[in-house]
C-alpha cells in the first residue's frame, strides 16, 4: 500500500513537472510567434525606409542637378550639366558629383574654375532651399572670381539677380568689378563702393 502511495505521489510530481514544462513551452512558442511577427514588422519598416530614402534621393538628385544645370546654362554658351549618383559605401550613403557635356563625364576639378564658381553658388542656393530653418540671406565674397570676360560675369550677375527675385533670397556679395560697373548697378538693388585712403575706409552708395 505504501509503495502504491509513493508511486502515486511520484506520478503527481512528474505530472506537475510535465504541466510546468508544457506551460513554459507554450510561453516560449508565444514569444517565438511574437518575435516572428515583430521581425516581419521590422522588415516591412526597413523596406518602407529604403523606398522613402530612394525617392528622397531621386528628388534631391533632380532638384539639385536642375538648379545647378540651369545656373550653368544661364552663364555659359556651352554649359555643363551636373549629374549626381548616390552610392552605399562603408555602411553610409555617399553622393558622387560630376559634370557632363555631350555625353562625356568630367570631374569638376577639370571643368574650369568659372564653372565651379557657378556650380558652388547654385549648390548653396539649392541646399538653402531644402532647409526648413533658413535665413533669407546669403553672403558671398567674390563668388565668380574664376569667371573670365565681361559677358560671363554680366550673365552671372543677371542669374544671381533672378535667383534673388524668384526665391526671395537676399544676396550680399563683394565684387571686384569683373563686369562693367553699370551692369553691376543694374543687376543689384543697392551697390556700395568701398575705398580706402590714409588707412580709413569710406563707403559711398552708387
């Protein structure tokens, strides 16, 4: 009788252990199902992020390339177009920039200082236009120092004036008068001439 009672108690303990194991197993299965569900949600979110990033990159490429290429076309008779391409390198997104003309790629470093001057200004304007928090003032120090000839410099002034008017962007720039003074005055809202005599600077509005 005692043996039967001991066996019954042992059986009950085993049954209890089995119930606990079954309960733990069901909990782990629930965790596994939840983990799979979360993994699917994460993968879906990653796909959404990739899609949004791709569309954003495409919009950036179009916007920036368009602004710079239009600026180049406004100044030069045979202008370059700016091209962009986003690449994944070392776990980061990097942007390659190059000039293109007649289907030929050229590094900006070999496109000429004047073309780089115009592109640099246009890139600043494009970046400014994409910023949420921005001040409507752009200060430049001889932005077209590499442009040659009165024609290109006059066109650069006209392009800058057009950008200022269309975007409501105030542009303050120092000029070394590579274009005729009358063209500078015509392309600006205000022009100040700064001269220095005897260690003293004098300012006169033209």
